[in-house]
């Protein structure tokens, strides 16, 4: 084994001196008692000194201590044995189950699929959630972002998507928690168990209290596992990441500790590169697809923040959650005017779907413009035509809400999975004023439009 000496410990950034050969970038080093402290090499400072980030707490590590080069990068286990399990960035079980030993282990650092190996067709992935399927359809093998501030329902929407896609599509779900609260991880695990979908799900967590190195690499660990199911098992994978902003934040912490000059708003200068290294590995091939849904926390609801801007660039669908809609009780709080998808084109979704989505957006945009007049003068001052637009828009807003399976213990309403055809049919009938005589409340939190007639 190649041995070295610890030169400095600065937070979770470790510098080590090696007399013989210098460990290559991304090599895993071990130090401390029982070699429990794992360090990943990030930079070569001179012919004998490396700089690395610790992925475990560094309590007790001192200057002058021995550090060993393992000769290999960080690795995680892959294969069907991970289904139903919860692991950390090292592939260690954290669900109190049997330890994961032996079998195949792969490096966290894999090259993205070259352009020649990627599938070029566009295909829709339905989620059973009306607001998403109609206004911002997801692409099979694409990347969708859930944008929103704190407490607007990102995690609930992700949980619901896992439930619905496993119910509808054959394949594997992979949940990656980057900087998650331990409460959320534990709740999600139990919800999966109760919903009976845990045996088709792998969960990978780098929790909020872990070092920035562990949070930064947990996304790569999840992708390595996902790539096995896509390329070797030839299955479709639904990869859910909660939260991409925490990945950026972990990189920012590491960058600061390593002494890099900060970029705009204090972010690391390598933000775009680091994000691209993760995102470019998500794609579909001839054998299978990795479809990703990523929650993106938007600091202070500011969509011009560099973290949000750089994430937008990688996505095929953007689902924006609105705090205003959440405060009005319109769940899921999807903002229909800010959300969009490149899949919403006539040659992909068909002309009927495209025209209905366009009419919904137009109606809701007109209603938004009329809100100021209504607030000042009252709805009575509007022309009959404008009043009709307002009634239509308010019914559409309520129809695009939906009871979720993951929240039925709070709402008391059983969850609904709505097919795309039913969702389009309902919107079309509302746009044609078929439900103008029905109270708005009859369309709130229902599944298909026919349930309004039963109210």
C-alpha cells in the first residue's frame, strides 16, 4: 500500500504528503482509527502533495498521521440485490438490514453515453398528475425540474410521482436524497413500504448533517446504480433527485474550503462544469432510459439565481411551483403559465393535446390580466365575454388540482391517478363551457371530470 502523511486538516479539506507515487485524482484515501475516515483526492498541489475532501467526519484526525492510498476510486454496489434497500454514498446499508457485501461494485465516476449511443426519438412519460401531463409533459429519458421555494410541495410531488409511475410503468425507481433531512428520508421509506413499491425502489441518501464531500458525491453514486439497471438489466429507470440545489451548495462549501475565488453570488467558479458532469449522464439509449425528476430549491424564490439558471439549461421540462397557488389551497401548486416542456409540440403530443394546452394557457393568462380590474372595480364591471373567461379560468384552476395518494392521511380524500385522455377531455369540456352551471367547488380536488357530476 502507498502510505503518506497528513499535512493539514481544514474543515473537511485534507492535504497529504506522499514520498513515493502520487495517488491519481478521484482515488479514495483512508486515514484515522480503523481507517474509518474516507477521503477523495481532488487536486495535486505539487509533486508530493495532494488535496482531498473527507466524506466522513474528521474528528480525531491530526497533522502527521498516516494516510493510505487504496488504489481505487469510490465505489458502490450495483445489481438487483439493492432493490428495496437504502444505502449511503459508500454503498453501505443504512436501513438496519443485512450489510451489502461481495457482488459487483463500480466506480462513481463513469463517462456519459456518447452522442452516437443515445436514442433520438421523443416519447412521453405520463405521471397520472393532470397539471403535469397536460401542461408540462415529461420526456422518457429526459430531465424535468421541480422549481419552488421552501414548503410549496416539491417532496410531496416527487413521492406521488414514484407511486404513480411504479403503478403504471414497469421499471425501477431510484430515489437520491442530496442534503435531505433525516425525518424526510425516514418518512419516505415508510411511505414506500406502505404503498407496496419499496421492492422496485433503491434509495441513496447523503443527509444534511453529513460532510459536503458525501453530499456532493451521492448524486454520482445514484447515477452509477441507475446506469447498471439501464445498460446491463436493460430496464427503464425513474431517477428522482431531491434536491439539486443541495448538490450545488455542497460544491460551494468545498470550493470555499479549498480557497477557490468565488463567482457570482458567492457560488463556486466551477458550478456549470460540476452540474454538467452529473446531468450529462442522464439520458436514454437503445437498451433503456433514465428519466429524471429533480427538485430544485429556488433561494428566496429568485429564478435569476445562478443555481436555478444553470439547472434550467439541462432540462426538457420545467415544473414551477407557486407559493401563491399553495396559499390558495390549489395543490399541486403548479404554476401553469411559468411551467413548460419542450415536448409540448404538435408533432410529439399530437395536435389536440397541443391546442388544448394552448387554450388553457391563453385563458389563464387573460384571467391574470383581468385580476387587477376585478380587485379595483369588481367582476360586475367586466364585459360578458371577459366574465366568461374568468369563470372558465377559475374552473380550470380547480380542475387541475388533484387528491394525492401520498397525502390521503392528511386530506381524508383517497388519491386519484388520472389518465392523460381523461385530463384532456375534462379541460376541453370546461373550455367549451359545459360546466359553467356547476359551482367551482364541484371541480376542486377530483380525478376525472365525471366526478364533478356526482358531487
